[in-house]
C-alpha cells in the first residue's frame, strides 16, 4: 500500500491515536520531528499550531498538509508517527515498512537559528528541566524581557510545551538569541549538571486540590480499615511489614523489598507498562499495605515523586452502576475539587508521571479482566470496569503509575502482559509475627505468653504467617492461653475462636459457658450467615440496609462487631456495610450452609465444583424467594464467574470441611439435628474423593524409562487443605491410597506454612516413597518444620527458592537422618550460610546411601566448603554435588578437592560462579585425574586463567571417565580458548 494512500485510509485511526489522550503532546512531538527533517516549513508549522484552536482541528490540518505534499512527506510523517507512538502498530495501523531515516543531522547547519529547527526534538527534551536557567540567560543577554519570560513559563503549560514556546520565541529574536540558548545548553552539559534538575511550580488551584486530597487520604488511612475496623486501631501502632518479593528473578535485587520499592524501578519487567501488581492470598495484608502507602504519601513521608494519589477500592467500585469518564471517576470517587475542575484535570493529563492510582482488590471486581474493549479518550464515559481495565493496560492515562492488588488466582496471562512488574506479598516472617503480637498487646507479659504458646504449637504458628489469622490469635489471647491441650490446629478452629470471642465480649448478658454458646447466638449466626452466603454467591461484599433487612439482620446482630460500616463514596444517602474481612464473610457463609434448613441439596457439590451457587439456587423455588431482588438483578447481568468468586467459594468450602469434622460435632449438635450434619459431612467427603480422583485421572502415563510424575495444580492443594480441616486420618488414607506416582510436583502453588501442614498431614499416608518437589513457594523455616511428619515418605525433597534459613535446615536434617528413604535434597536460592554446612556434613557422615546435595545460589563461603569437606571424606555414596553461585573461592575448592580426590561415587560436580581461580582449578584437577566415577565438572563463570586450564588438560590425559569440563566465561582470551579447544575436545568454553 502506498504511504500516501495509507495516510488517507487510516486517517480516522491516526487522528484518534494523536488526540484521544486529550493532551497535545503526541501531535507536538510529531511536528518537532517534521520541522527537524525540513518536511514542514516554519509557515506550515504556524498554520497548524493555531492558538486556541481544537486539538483535532490542528491534527486534521497536519494530515491535509502532508497528504498534499506527496509521497515523501507522507512517508516521513508515518515514520515520525511510529517513533512517537510505537504501540499503535499492534492495534490496527500497519506501519511496518514505512520508516524513513529520522536521525537528526548536524552537517550543513550554517546558523544557530537553523540548529534550533534541525535539533528541535532533542532540544525540547534537554530544555524541559532547565527552563528557568535558559530564560535567565536570555534576560541577562538582553534578548528577553520579564514579560516574555512569564509568557513562556505559564504554569498551565507542560514542561515540554514551555520548552517549545521558548524555542519559538528565540527563533523570532534572531541568530544572537539562538546562540545564547545553545551555549547555555552546552555549558550545562559540559559542567555535568543534569539538564532536568529544576522543578516547575504547579498552578495555585492545583496545590489547593493537592492539599485537600492528601487530607482526605490521610483521614481514610490513619486507622486500620480492614479486620479490627470497629476497634479504631491506629495504623501507626499496629502496622507490621509483610514479606515482599519480586515474582520474577532479578539479578539486581538482593534482600527483601521495601514499601517504596513497589513503585520504584527496582525489578522492572516491562518498561513500557505502567501497572504494578501486588498479589497475595486472602488475609496476607494487601489492603493494609496499600493503606500504609496512602498514609505515608499523605504525610509527605514517602512517594513524594507523585503530586497526587487517587485510592480506589474495587469492592466499592462494584456499587457504581453509572457510566463515568475518567474525570468523574477521579473527582467523584476520591476527592472533588472546590473550583477549576477542568484546569486541574488538564494538569493531570499533561503530567501523568506525577500521578499515582491504587486499586485494591482487583479479584473482587465482578468482571474478569479483559483487554478486548479498548478505550483511549479520557473524556468518554464508559462502565467503571471498562475504565479500570483500560487504565491497567495503559490505553487510558498512559504514564500514570497504577498499583493494583489481587489474589494470585485472578491474575491470568492477559493481565500479566500489561504489568510493569509483579510483587508478591507473602505475609509475616517469623520476626514479623513477633513484632505484630507485641504491637497488639500493650502489656509485654501477655505478648510474651502468646508468643510462647505459639512456639509450642507449630501448626498455629504456621497459621499466623497470615496477618488476618495473626490478628485473630492476638485478639483471642485469653481464649488461646486458657485452652490447654485443645489449642487450635486448623483455620476453622481459629475462626470459631474469634466467633466465640466476639459473642462473649459483645453480649450484654453473660454468655453460656461450655458448648452452648453457639446455640445461644444461633439467630445472629443465621442472619449474618444468609447475608454472607448470598453475598459470596453474587460476588457482593457491600450490603445496603435493604439487604440486611431481607436477611433479618438486626441492630443487635450488627453490634456483635462482624459487620462494619463501609466507606462507599458512591452512596451518600444510606448506610452500607461489609464484613470485617472477606474470610469472615466466607466463614459465615459456611456456617449458614451447615446450620440452615434453607440451602439447596446441590449447594455443597456446586461449592466444591466451583460452580456458581447463585445459578444453583436461583433455579430452586425454595431459595429464590430468599434472595434480595438486587442480587437477582446482579446475577442476571453478570453470568460469568470471576476469580474472586471462585477463590471465595474455595475458602467457604475449606471452612465447611472444618465445621463438618467430627471434632466440632458436639458444638453443632446443639444447633441442628445429627442426621442433617451426617448427611452434609458425607456430601463433603464424597466431593473431596471425587475431586481427588479427577486429579489422579489427569496423571499422564510415564515415558518408558522415566518415573511416573504428577504435576499438581493449586486446586489439588486446596483439596488437601480441605482434608486437613476435617482432621480425619481415614479420609486422608483413602485419598492417598489411589495416588500411585514416583514424583509429586507442586511448584509455583503458593505453598506457605499453612499448606505445608496440610500436605504433611495427608502425604504421610502415601503407600510408596515419592520425590516431593516444592520449588518456588514460600515454605520458610516454619513450613519446613511442618513438613517433617511426611519426611519418611520422601526419597527426595526439592525446596528451591523457599526463604529457608540455617535454622530450618537444622530441623530438617535432624529428621532426615532418621528417614531411611531420604536420599536427595535441593535447596537452590534460599538463605543458607556456612552455619548450615555442619548439619549437611553430619548428614553425609551418617547416611552412606545419600545421593544428591544441591546448595546453589546461597551464601556459603570457603569455611562452609571446608565443613562440607569433612563430611565428604567419610561419604562413599554421593553422586551429585551442586554448589554453584556461592563464594567458596580457591580455598573452598581446594578443601573439596582433597575430600573428593579419589571418589568412586561422585558423577557430577558444579562450582559455577564461585570465584574459583587457577589454584582451585589445579586442585580440582586431582579429582579429574584420580576419580573413577566423575563424568561432568562445571566451572563456568569463575576466574580461571591458562595455568588452571593447563592443569585440567593434563588431568584429562589420565581420565577416560570424564565426559566434559565446562569453562565458559573465565579469564581466557579468544586465542587461548581456540587453542585449548583444539587440544582437548572435552573442554567446553
């Protein structure tokens, strides 16, 4: 297609791309390029950029002009357009093959005035941050008056527009003025001063709005707004940092991330994207983390590179049924400007890099993320979810930084391709639990007793890595310290404890002692349970007075403290309520399913199949009448189940499993007939068995010669957790009797200490030993301790990238030594130091059938290598030893070489990236020469010179067993590499 014809046929799309953002920046950058290339004369430029004329009109004028000028001008225009807007090629504009050479040229520039034109794009960029300095130079030289300076630096203009106005004024002043500007820029560059060091001053009304917005954000953020919302806990007093990690490996990141790293350039995965995702399980502290960021910004203590911060709750945006523009969304849902709304919004459009949006709970939005409906115009009205999706993908408000929180299961590949980076929030570390508990209790004696109680109950300690569960345990310290041997073991136990705690503390009369407390408050449980159940089914988390009335919720029920008043800005006339936390809503929904006579028989099967409960019950005559009309309308509009609904149904099913366990029957028998409980418990057991069978049937047949392996999905882990909640070993035994595999892979399944507890409880009943692969999860030291009950069934254990320290290894090895089947372990990329090596040394001395030890990418030095060597001297079974990515150096390599000198078992040794030099290589050559088993030696990325390689070549002359020695990226020249490759083909460079 000829470029001239392309400009004509794609006119509408080009105009939309240039103008739909509402800012003139794209058009002005294209004009800069065309002026520099000489495709536009100065008169052409003035005819296009008519002050006060509509942006679209100016753009049309440009298209008319380049079309009239012919093929060459159209080609240059399309090339400039592609340079300014490279992303448009993927959305309908076929621009490949339209590129002309747009490099700025310096030859044949006889005057400084001409240089202002030919170098205009780069000059605009260089001047943006130093307008005041350039104006001062022009005033001193007598070329500009103060009035002209004021005209250039009007705050209504963006920095780039100010730079262009300065260049335009200078051009009208002639050659001498142009020389002054160019000389000023040159001096700034030669002095090493950054050209963008000066700051502009926003308009006065904007600063007033900024103050009002920060005051509003501060007021909303100073008290904990999630769980504990009724106790008015100061965020400063209670906030405890969770563990933040990048979702992807990044060589530049060492150690944990801080709060401000979330919006910094640290760990950037996609520089073109603006959206940062913070993902974490329910209760991991996502909302509180955002609240902390908001408060720090409002106080001026962090994120000060952003002039405005607009916080949104996706849960509350669900209540917005109107179509809104971006301006209406910002001002109506966050903070309304007292005056000059249009000017403030235009400032936001022109300075997107100074603005931050946060969206809490994307997983709670009723619509699943999609990038199919594109919207580019900030003034165009659309449903709120369409605005949100286009903000996330950058079609709207490109350049504005957006931080979105979500549960992991709501984040699919479509969303991930639009992410600047993803940060994982993994709950509290062990020190975080300690810090939170001590902050929660003003009496240090009570805090110490709670922490001591947790140390004696590792299952409960594992639960406390979730901030919401840690809060419950801290809140219920009296019940916890008084429960003796009946200490909570499961998540259901913990939530029953908080239920009892609230009832006992909120009731005006003294509560019933013993097991009758639930029966005493049965009406409240059923009222709140129906509200929760119907809300979970309809993906509804905010309730009106009408919703409460329909479910029979009374003022007395509200006063129990499980419901708090919602800060729903879209509703100003009536009160709206939400549960303290979404997990508490799920718990009440599970209680309702157990205790109510009004649930449909198919509710439990649908719950475990993750089907829409509303679909089930809306077709049921007995429940349809119970549903509020608003739910029926919402269900009719939203037929597609969202990720939030699926996740919350799973949480509800987990609680249901726990409630219907034998352990809680005596409590529930006071509230409903035993026959009904048995029937519902039987339904749950059948659902769990059916779910497990579905996973087992998906196991592929092994390839001949390979082991049978099952790569489990997160749903498998959820079913395991449900079985653990029931606390009945017969169910676990029955489930595992059907699992016949040699290797069980559970990588990237969000497995933390809680999941480790459940896995150990179930997997210990496997009939045959397995290799258990838990790479890239969050087990930590507590999770490792929780896995110990199933160690006897593990012949190999893979725990790469799991935040494990030396303390976790101490307990793991102490147990592993006692387990006959345990023969392999991989711990790549954890937090191990030399202190762990004495435990591995003891393991190697003790277990003469141990086969594989992989400790790559930890913090083991020469001292650790020497400690390992002591164990290796006495071991005659180890076949694989991996220590890549540590810091053992020559001394460590020499110690290992002495220990392995005449090894008859070692097949594979890796010391990649360990700072090993020629001395270490020469020592390792003895293994190559003397070992009768070694096949591969990896020494890539060290600092070995020719001397070390000569030793290895000499050793290879005496070895027929060694197949390869890897030596890439060492201190060798290309000539040396070529020569040595010719001398010995087993050296791989």
